[in-house]
């Protein structure tokens, strides 16, 4: 959700910059650039946390510097499902959420 909302805000700022009449490279000057710079560290933290979910070190972010194959490897690591159970970076976040949710029978009385 973070990445979706971040992308939507960036596109909206870009559209506003275009609507205000800037041309060429100047589309990236102003609010869109400031927003991307302001969200660079949270985006990197989100990526490292996602790599930790798949039991990979955060240093794997640097593989994106390898042309063509590096970003592909990083993409594969980020879209695959996280390791079930605890790994070397901590407990499974999905397991914690599933344990906190009450059983369906306790949420509402029967419909009879």
C-alpha cells in the first residue's frame, strides 16, 4: 500500500506540474522532485524491510546497480512470499497478524 500511495502522489504532482505549463525536463523540478527526495529514505527502509521478510540482507539493495539482471533479481526477491515462521531478521509479520485476529465465530452472533 505504501508503494501504491507513493506512486499515486508522485503521478498527481507530475500532472499538476504539467498542468501548470512547465515543459521538458522542468516537469521534474519543484513539487514532484521535492516529494521524491522526501520519500527516498522511507522507500529504502520499506525495501530493506521487504528483503528481511524474505530472509535476505538489506545489502541486496545494492544489486540493483548491476545493469539489467540486478533490478530483475531485486524484483524477484520483493514479489516472492516471505519466509513462513521466524527467520534471522525476526518473526513472520503475517503470523503475528493472524494470531491477533479473533475467530469468525466470536465476531458476530449467529444469523438464526
